[in-house]
């Protein structure tokens, strides 16, 4: 008959968990510092390579684009987001907070749990419809051009 030392096992398991937790925290901190350093370096180079007005114009455009992408629930580029966060974190945090409030609205959350799926499907349908319209427009333009070319050739 074997005796199981539950207290010893609990102690070992807790230390393994703490070690795993510490390891996860270290990895996260290292990744955070690396990402922040990359963003700071990019911002520094951007400031050096542009005038103050160009820098402001570029950063304002990037921040405006990030805000739009967040509002539309698009996938964003983390490096650009981090750069914009360094430039003006209050703008992005306000937009993110507003979007979270909208998504987690208690009055509408239960009635639309899969809203994001519908939006994604609607967006895909819109893109397909736009593509079909573009193709039709191209065909019409090609036909008109061919008719004009044929008329010009007949006149010669």
C-alpha cells in the first residue's frame, strides 16, 4: 500500500504554478518592452526624417485610420496601433472604451450575441456585390471602347 503525501503534492504543484506564472509574466514583460522599443525607435526615426508639420500630419492620419478601424471592428496592425498609442493614447483609449461599451450594452447584448458574425457576412456580401458591379462596369466600358475602335477603323 502506498501513502500519498497530499500536502507535499500541493506544495510542489503550487510552486510549479508559481514558476509557470512567473515565466509567463517574464515573457509578457519582455515582449512588451520589445514592442515598445520598436515603436519608440520608429517614432524617433519618423521625427528625424520629417518636419514637425509632416510628422503631425502622418501621425494624425494614422491615428484617424486606427480609430476608424476600431470603430468598424477591423483587424488592426499592432505595430501601427502601438505607434499611435505612443503618440496619443487618450484618443485610442476613448475609441476603444466607446466600442467596448457599445458591444457590451446590456440592453442589446442578449438580443444580438452573434452580431459580429452578421456584420462580417454583410460586409462579405457587400464586397461581392461591389465586385460584381465593378465587373459589369468594366464589361460595359470594354464594349464601348471596342465599338469606338470599330467605328474609327471603319472610317479609315
